């Protein structure tokens, strides 16, 4: 056993955390009168031991002292003990045994020197995150420390990674303002870290130290991607793969003409001898200076998955993600619709839970439907998963499925996220549930404890909102799931900066088709000539931008002949058929035309009850319903393997959503040989060509997949002929109905 006098002295200076850190036995200190005291001496005795925080123990008829942090009053403690040496008798209890000890001022000095040496030694071994409390700081120091640490109002604690490059002056403030042993340990560790290491993980960001030559090379290459006036598919692809910035484009009125102007937004910061970049782009940043990562975020990460329920390509993708998680603690799996992204996430989570690397996971998606599906998959493979929504609050499970917006609302309510202005995300159903203050507190506390965050469909997540949510838990492992590696607003690099760059092994639809996991796709781009009368032409000439698009869109969508043709496409196409459009009114008009042809059909607009929605999906799955008309907001999460035909009736330029929707008809099903897509490409070049250019964008997009067969059709009768050929089984019935 350690010297009892040393243990007693440490108990007068430090809290119990010191005893844990140094693996010392817990002690309790008792104080009695050394001898019979005069009234004056007894008064002094009582005042001194009360100043030390002693309390009267009536059972022992002694004064009791437990370890408490008094480093800031160490000199005063020394003075008190020196005065008490002739008045008091100290008894230390260690592991149930008691022993009298002699203490004086020198005992306190010796204990301080011992603790200082031992904490400095322990600080060299310390890695990762540590939380600590400080005495009240001035407003400026508090604000400065928040640049490097997070602060929890509930526990009044700061938390940071000990490899964070905190300025020496601020570290000294931590020493002088320490309110617990952890603060002293953290300060020692920060000083140690400042002397070593070329890479420091700070939480959401990573600091990379560079010599002047490397720094110059980094700046030159990083800035080469920031010329936003240079635009082409090739340049945009290059930016997505290598840039540490993105271009934010806005329409600007210049001389009465609308011009699209791009402004570069950097995701890195340059210092005199360092670069700070978001953690998700750490490997990418090193690539700019031709270096491989030597310092890893988590070297305990397994190199390969051990889950045997994965297919070969899934196993390769998970291993690739594990490699990137090992390097930077953040990775995105890119896999086409139907590849089984959720299964891959489950496998990765299971691997890390089995090895004790993680205990708590938050699965974040856009809406309740996706969360329910994810929770079912986790449970299928033996991992308990809970839901948080309007009906459930199951936050005690190892995996919690919650929408991004629900978590954001709770964080904002508690002052842990900044207010974000409403973000427009095209054609995506985003749900957020207001939980109230008490549930919000509980949810946020669980989230801040999470070791890993999985974000589904990262390309659709509102960029600024997810930034607030992710950054609230800075040291978590992060896994993104994505069908397509880019966003329509150009902010894809921002998302991957926070959630993780794309893992090297990517899974495309064509690969899955070639391996027999998906059915082939034939896409018919019907280049439909838009008939515009002179009156409408004159009206459109006087409009610009959003006004012109709104007027033209109504003219296109609410065209009786066009909707009649869509219904005819549904009649002859292989069934079941899914028709997608953007607006509820348009969906109802198409539905009406289909019903007039005697076809069994239902409509989903997002306004139906869950029972109505489930009924429609069940009937499609049972092949008892020929057609389903849905708005693009209502089609989220649709998993309908029997679908044979998809009709895209609303144009649009969203590349990510288009690829995802085509994936709806690629899922295999008995007797299904091919998935058919009819893309209605409205040719409106006579009135500016807005819809025509959108079609061009989609045509280029389809080239990504080598095994997607694309045909351009101009005549409606030719389109119907192609569809009938695919519907040989129903040919006699169709001809009989004409």
C-alpha cells in the first residue's frame, strides 16, 4: 500500500478522479482533537477543519473529510495543515483499515510534487477525448476555448480531444482555472501534444502540420478547383472527386439579364505552418500533397468484416468503408438502389459492436418510412433498434432510428444547434417531429453519447441542417449511405466533409445487373413535341426565371392531350406501372384519365393515411393493382419488386432522384425479365427550352450505367409499339380492347 500520509495529503488536494487515474485505493480521512484544547484553540480547530470542508460524523464522533479538488487553494491547505499539526490527529481509512498519520505543511508540498509527476506521466499515455470542468471564466476566454472544445450546459463540462492544438496561453488558463483533476490532466496532455504529432484530430476537423514547401503545393492544388466560372461535366466530376471546396451558384440580374454566378466555398483553413480541414476530407487533403495517411483516427478498426450474410460485392464495399473509417473516422458507401445499403450498414455496425468499439448508434434518415425499414433490418440481424417519431420514443436501444429534422429541432431547442433558414431540397419527403422540451433533452443526451452516426441517403439531406446535427457530436464515427455521389445543389463536398468521403469500392447498377442481382433496364426517352399557340408564346416571352418556369410547367402538366397519352402508355405497358409526377393536382388528373380506361389504379400524394398507403403498396406487391400514380414526395421508400414499368411524367433535372427512381424497376421478381422506363422528354425549344435542357441532363445521366439500354423515340405510336412488344403476354387482350 502507498504511504498512508501521502494518500491522506492527496485527499486534501484532489477529487476521487485522481485516485482512479493513478490506480490508488480510495481513502476517507478523519480528524480528531490531538489533545485537550482550550476554548480558543478549539474555536481555531473547528474553523480550520470546516474550511477544509469537513463534516461531523456522529457515529464515529469524528470530523470526516472525503477527497475534494482544492488545488486552487493548495497554498491555503498547506497553511491550514501546518496550523493543525499541533491541534489535530489525522486517521486515514484505506480498504477498511485505519491508520494514524502525521501531516504538516511539507506533507502537502510532497503530495503536490507526486501528483504533478504522475499526472504528467499519465498525460503522455492519454489519447482521444476528455471532459473537464473549469472555474468561472471570463466571457472572452470562454468564447476562445469554445473554438477548440464543446461545452455541455447540463454538466457544465468542456470536452476536447487532447491532440487539439490549443494555444499555450489558453492551456495555462486551464491550469489556473481547473475545477477537477481531469482539467489538470487535459492541460498536461495538450502541452505534450503540442510538442509532437504532425496530424491532430480535433473532432469535426483535423489539423495537418506542413512545411512551407508542402503548404505551398497544397494551396496551389486546392485553389485550382475554385474557379467556379469553369463548368463542364468533366470539371464538375473532377471537383467532386478531389476538391476541398464547392461552388455555390446563384442567379444574379446583370444588366437586365439573369446570369448564373458561382462563388467558391472553402472547406479548409490555411495557417502559417498548418492546414485545417474537415475530418471527412482528411485523406483527400493528403492526396493533394502526394502523401498517404500515417496518423489514423482509430487504429483498432477491423480491416475486414466478419459478417457472413453479405454478398461478395457488399463485403468488398464494407471492407473499403472500414479502411476509410480507420483513417479518418468518416466514410460514405456509394451503392446503387437495390444493392442493399442498409444491410451493409448493419454489417459494419455489428462488426464494431462485436469488437466493443461502439455501443450506441444513431441512424438518421429523411422520414419515418425509411427509419421503420432500417430498424427492421437491424432487428433481423440481431441488433435491437428503436424508433423516435410521433408515436415512438425508444432511445434506450443500442440503435436509435430518427429523422435528421427531429434531431435538429431538439438540438436547436436546447441551444446546441444554430438556427438554419428553410432549405429547399427538390422532390424529397422530409419529416421532423417536435418532441417537447423534456423528450428533446433526453434525445439530445443520448445522441451526444452516440459512438457512431449513420446517415441514409446523404445526397438528399439538407446540407446546412445536417451540418448542425453532425457537428454537435464531433468525435463520433460517421457512415454515410448514398445511391449517387453528388447533389444537385453542388454541396456534395460539404456533406462528405462532415459525413465522410466516398469509399473506394463503389457499386453501380450495371454491376448488379451483370451479376444477376437486378434485372436489365430499358429506358424510352419520348421526345414529345410541345405544341404552343401564339398567345402562350407571347405570354412566355415577357417572363423570366421562376415566373416563366411556373407558367410553362402548368402549360405542360395540365395539358389534356398529354395526360391522355400518359394514360394510354399505362394501358399498353407491362404491369404493374408506377407513374411519378410532382404535383398532387397533376397526379389526380392522370389518375382520372387512367381510371377512364378501366384500369385498376390508386393514387398516393403523401396526404393519405398510413392504412391507405399500406393498402396500395400491398395490392401492388400482390399484383392486384395495375397502376399506382404517386407524387415525387410520396414515392420515398417505395420497395415494390413486382413493378415492371415506370413513367416519369414530370421532367426535372434532379440527377440523384432520377437514378434512384429508375432503381425502383430494377428489383428482381419471378417472371420479370426487364424493367421498363418511359421518360417523357418535353421538347419546348420554341419557348426557351427549359424542359428540353432538363431532358438533355437526364440523357447524359443515363450514360453512367453501361447496361442501361436507352432509346430515343419521337413518335407516340412508335413508343406504344415498343411497349406492346414488352407486353406480349397481354397482346391479345390489348388488341381486343382497341
